[in-house]
C-alpha cells in the first residue's frame, strides 16, 4: 500500500464506485457522491493498479481551472 499523499486540491469528495468500464487503454469510472454521480476517465493501467471495483470507497479529487455553474 502506498503512503498517504497530501494534495493542494481542496475539492475532495468521498464516494462509492458505481460502475467501471474497461477499454483497451482507458477506463470509465462512475462514482456516487450522495445523490450525484461523478464520471471520470482514467488510464486502464491506473484502474488496474488501484484494483478498482464496484463498491469501493474512493476520494474524487477535482482540480480544474474552470467550474461552470447554472442557477436553478
């Protein structure tokens, strides 16, 4: 197991892996955070190294230069 990493990203959300679709090079991962689903595309190698599977608890880290909002 790797040691814990400190990140500068402040947008860190705990969630549960709902679905994983492995492709040839990439993996599409869907994570449930509360009532919301967050989708991520990572390398297949990363998904395999983390041994990601449905039901795993993960932390979604969002680091972006742009975040769009829509008023309801």
